[in-house]
């Protein structure tokens, strides 16, 4: 990341623009409007007293404490609860810088000396509204996404590029431990790391001692970093996977109806992709969450003019459902619907690139051991394994905890760590297309740029604190 390298200038400009928007959102987004915002604010309040919350104090009690430490410190120093939450949002901007540093680092590992992968990966990630929306919330997903990318960076250095320094293994353990202290979804990382080590050992038994020693050290450090919290969950709540909702029944696909899996919601996907448009429909809801604001917490605002207080997406939806919307309701729900529909349509090329990049990398797993032909194929293998593990875990979660009437578990923010990985894989696919057909790749980049330009307003919060 050398400033004197002129070829890197577009990337630096792009990074500056991305973080300028993130900083604006951190300074002006109302932290009282987010998924389960009240419960996360309660967590901050309790943690500021130097203890972890109980289920009676907040149903987010099971969340690891790392994302709440900065706002809890601010609260303990006398700031208001809302002001302390804003400290958490500003801290998220620094977390994003950490994420981008390692994202660019992975691109440099996969294609040394090639600026294209760095620029395209940063550019793709910078076009996703879900990135900006989630970083404007005091939650664990931004920290988890950053730590996941850092884990991938260190794992590639150790197991793919064969960096034998113990410092690398310790760093891998620290980032993995901090990931586990960010959100429980960090457990999705573990199968991918285990499979990477297994791929390294296929046909290379001489690496057994190296892989096991570095893996054991990283695992030990991760346990030291995060073990106390999970010991607390096991002791106080019976399981390290304690959750606020009990399992409603056995895990089976029929927990959700066929419409959950197959309904595309085309009647409203490009005209009115806002809350209640696709009740418990996975594909249209997830797409609208990645590129817009289906649940109404970022681009669609609501305010009670009588009290001057912000309203959650659910409250706005209930108010508009009345036969005659109340006069005291201030909202942009109606005016934003058509634009968000166009955003969904303009996002289709980028969605296609992300999905195709993942599928191409998944297909490439079959030949990943041919190191002479593709010495860094294992690096891409780790990325696709991380994406596959995350998607599998999230799918199991939605199956285990269905919400048949609403689909409230369908939130792209819950798998934010997936998107930096998909952007790397999508960028790699564009470059490979360019190596075969430069003209096709240029036109594809122009199309992606036009779509990104149209969607720029979707990156900036409308839920402004007053």
C-alpha cells in the first residue's frame, strides 16, 4: 500500500470516498434505529458497569462483548447512552479501515504486484449498501467481518505461502479469538480453516508437523482470547451456543414452506421492495437487504412528529397499515419505494458477478492441488470455503429458527463477513474474463460502474439524528 505507486492512486481515492461516507453515517445516523437497537443499547448500559448482561436485562445477552467495549467505556465516562452508541459507530469506521487493509492484503497475496484485483475487490465491496448500513449499527457483525478477513489473510500467509514465523500463527490466533468475541457466527470460520489444512496435507505429508504446530498454536491463542466469555455462557446459560430463542422443533427443510426457497417476488422486487413485500421469501428479501433497506432501518425513516422521536421500521409499517395514516407520521416510505426498486434492478449485474465468482471458485476446488499450475489456488480455496461455510451455517440458522409469517431471520447484515470474500472472488472472475476477452471485461466494468453510480444514494443514511 505505497502512496508513491501511481497505479494505486485510484484505489486510495476509492478507499477515501468509502470511508468518508462511512464517517458521515457514523456521525449522523440515529443509533436508536437499527436491528434490535434497544436491546443493544441495554447491553452497552450493563457492560459500562463492568459486567455482562443477563437474559432479564436484554435478550442480546448471548452476544460476545467486543463490539460494545468502546461505547461502554464512553458511557462509563459519563456520556449519554445515545452519545456512547455514536462512539461505537465512529469506532466502526476504524474497523472498516482494518478490514480494507487486510482485504487489499489478500488481493496482494493472490495476485502479487497486480493492482487490478485490489481495486476491483475494494470497488465491489464499496458498492454494497448492506456494508454501509451494517456499519451504521452498534452490532457485532462489522467487527466479525473485519476479523474474518484478517483470519483469511494470516491463514493464506501461513498455510499457502508457507510463512514459518511463529508471529504469524500468534496473529492468526488473536484475530480468530477476537472474531469469536465479536459474534457467535465466527464458529463458521472453523470448518473452512480445518479444510484448508486438510487440502495442504493432501499429497504433502512432509507438511504435517508444520501445519499441526501452527494450527495448534493459533487455536490455543484463540481459546486464551475468547475462552472466558464462552466459559461464562456455558456456566451461566448451559451452552456456549446459548440463544435468546429456544429451538421450536427438529431441524428440517419443511420448517419453511416452498415459497421460502423458490418465490422470487417479481411482482414487487423492482417496484416496491420494502417491508412486508416478501413475507418469508428468502431470495427477494435477501437481495433487497443487500442492495436496499427492506426492513426500513437505514434509507427509510419514520418519526413521530408529536414527540420528535425516531421510529423503527416495524413501527412505521404498523402506522402505514392503518386505514388512514396518522398525521403525526413523518416518513419517506412512499417516495423511496420506486428508487429502491430501480436499485434492485441495477444491482443485477453486480449480483451476477458475485454469484458467478463464488461458483467458479467452488468448481475450481477439484483441481486445487495442482500447485505447479496455480500455486495460489489454495488461497482462493480458503475464500470459497469461508463463503460456503458461512452460507451453510446461515441456512441452518434460518431452518432451525423459522419465522413463517414474516421471515425476520432474513437479514443480509447477519452474514456481513460473507461479502468481502464474495467481492474478492467476483473481482478475480472479472480479471480472468479479461485475460480471455479484454473487450468483454472492459464492457463489464463499465456496466458495473454505471450501476454503482446509480446506486450511490443508497449508501447514505436517511435516518438522521435530530
